[in-house]
């Protein structure tokens, strides 16, 4: 079986819908900034993910602990 060309593909849009009219009032990228604002995905390496499972609360708690530890005064070793 070969691939169907564009001419062999059937248009499934109902005749009462005019695609040009439907797309005439669309705004490209209308929600793009809203999408990017709320998107901050991070891919964890497998070894790190194993320690937390797939629990976002555990990962957030661990990162908050790292932030707090970074605020502690550092003790300098002498000698």
C-alpha cells in the first residue's frame, strides 16, 4: 500500500462550514503569551527522578530546601 497523495485525501469538513470564513477572524498567537507565562516544565534526569518518583510536591519541597540552605551563612574552615 502506498501513501495517498493530496488529491486522494477526502475533505471531511461539512459543506455548511466555509473554512475561509471560519479562519478569517482568527488571530495568530492570541494566547501565546498566556501559554508561555504558565509554562515552566523541567525534564529531570532519570537518576534524579527515581529519588522523587513523579511527585511534583516532593520535587518542589526539595528545591525550596535547597533555596533555604543557600541562605544560611557559610562557615569558613581555618587552618
